[in-house]
C-alpha cells in the first residue's frame, strides 16, 4: 500500500509538471501567432497603408505593381506563403503567393477569419488552404477606413503561413502532443498519423457540423474521421494499455467557434517515478507501510505543490515581463504609424528607444531611394557634434551590419572607444546595439543606440523588433511618397 501511495504521489507531481508544460506551450503558440510579428505587420498595413485601403474599397485594379510589391515584401519578411487583401465584398483583390498561384478572385466570405476581421478583430484561423490543399494558418487584421483604431473595417489583409512554427512547438515534446480545433479535430501533432483524428464520439450531427464549416478542405468529404483511441479528459488516462498523465491548455485565437486546445500526454508505466515508488514500497517494513506511505504522500504532495507554485510564479513573472514588452512595442507601433515623413519616423523611433530601452544616444541612417549609393542621416538623439551625414555600406561597424544583414551588440571591453556626452561631462556606455533595417533582405538603412546598462537578451530582442517595425513603416512611407497618382497607373 505504501508503494501505491508513493506511486500516486509521484504521478500527481508528474501531472502538475505536465499542466505547467501545457500552459507554457499554449502561451508560446500565442506568442508565435496572435501576439507575434506577422500579426503586428498586418495590423500596421490595415491601419495606415493608403494603397491597401484603396484596394479594399475596389478603387484601384487588383494587383497594381506597388501593392503587389508591398504584399510580397511583408510575406517574404515573415516567411508567409501568401499575403492578400480582401475587399468588403469578401472577394480577394490584390494578392501575392510564393507558389506563383495568386488568390485573386477567390470568395472567402464564408471563412471565419474574414467575418472576424469585418467585426474589427485580429484573429488567427487554422484551416486547409483552398488554393493549395495543405494545412495553413491565416493571420488576419481588419483594413480600417482611416488610421483611427475606432474607424470601421472596410476589408481585411491576410497572411497565410504553414504550420512549421506550431509543429515545432509540438515536436520537441517527448510524449504525445496534439493541437485540437474547437470541434475536436486533431490539426497538428508530433504523431503525424493522428492528424485528422477526432476526439470523442463521431456522431452524425457532429460530423455534419464539421463538414459544413469547410475548414478541413476535402479531408472528410468521402470518409468519416477516425476517432482518437483515448480520452482527452485531463488526469491519469489509459493509452495503449499504459497509464499516461494527460494535461490540456486553451489557445485563444479569437476563433468564433471557441478555443483551440493543446493536449500533452506522457507514459507513466515506464517512468522512473513508477519504478522508484514500487521499490520504496517493497523496502519498508510491513508494519510501517501505511504510516510511511501517508507521510510520503503528504511530504511529496507539499513538495510538488511548492515546486509547482514556484514554477508558476516564475512563469507568471516571465509572461508579465513579456506582455509588458509587447505592450510597449504596440504603443511604439501606433506612434510610428502616426509619423509623417521619414525624418519624423526616425525621431519617433529614437524617442521610443530612449523610453523603452534607456537609449542615451542614437542615430538612424536610411537610403532615400532604391539604388542610392549611401545612407543619409535621418535623425539623431543626443549625438555629438560632427556626426557623419552620410554612410556607405561597409563603413565602420554600423555600415558593416548592412553588408552582413545582421545586428551587432557591443559590451564590456569593446566599449573603450565610445563615449556618451552631456553638458555635465561624459561617460562610457555599457552597451551599443546596432541593427540593419531590412525588408525581405533588402537594406533600407541602419540604426544604432548606446545605453548605460549592459543589454540582456530581452533588450536585444526588443531592439530587433523595434527596428523591424521601423523598417516596415519606412517602406510604407517610401512607397507612398514615391507612388504615382492612382489614376495614371496602368492596369497590369
């Protein structure tokens, strides 16, 4: 009996850890999707890009070169398979697809992602692509009538990606990992043979409802989906004749049909926890079995609660910090959207770098046009006199970042030649961050800031994200400034 109690306690501890793991993977999926860079870029396009608004209203012919080029830039920058604009009539207008098969002309009025966008909500929708027949994620943001967030939606801008990010988050789980749709269909798994299975009873009414959604393409047109060979109820469940710990966590994608679900399961019968528990039970004296078992269950239960509590607290702190960084980026994105002109855009970026990252000096260099031989200083922050007005790619460390297409962080002994100056004196910075402004691997410029604190990994990531926002806004500004009047552009 003592051994069974020990096993039970270890199983409870195992299940507690699995619950935390499921919650973590759920948040990671959210961070990669609804709260990620793809959605941020689409929200920006839908809010401020005038050409996208013209396209959504049907005021320009589909696939004008400058609009198709902008969609391609966004798509390639975020590894999307396709990006397209949907008008208020539900028909795809301009589109770009990396397969060369654009989606222009498709009617997507029945797709929930379009309906949610027309209700003013960003959303992520997982489905089988109509155009390609493979599993895909549809990131969708409303196209707004004006730059005001309160303005009415006039269409939608959509990016279609594969499931590589989600699959990757499931593949590294040692046990069973599933992603279920609100209808209970397995859409992704580290066990490919279970994709397309149904959790629970496959009743006629349920299957009719699933087919009516058209969410899974032709997957269930001719045959009924097979049913998962186990229950997804959280707890200890039998799978294939073995006891498994099973935990679930919701994924909120603003799907009108409800939450998606991450399901994790781990085999307990061959685990060290089970072997240790049985060994413990056989080792104690018969007279002490019950007492030792009860004490062990109590102690281990308290320990498991303490460990779980500490992990949850740490995880909560990390998520709170991550949410704060995302909120600051969202605020910065709104300010960048309201900027008028490249110089103001650069000044806003440096002001936000000061507020968010503590930058005490900084400079933004941009190429004024495609093919320009050198970058021009667009704005600086507390920079010393004599700052160079032009910079060619490869000149100095910042210019080399443009050649290498990657950022650089300096700290410690590397800072000997840098100095932050003020009216009261000067001091050596603790860190310098440099980043090229890239869109689809095309350099648009470069940025550099200096801080008095040594940048950590979160600072570096935040700086890269801010630079990406600046690059996207810069490209939008350049296209709008350089675009010919709409009425004079020929139909392709």
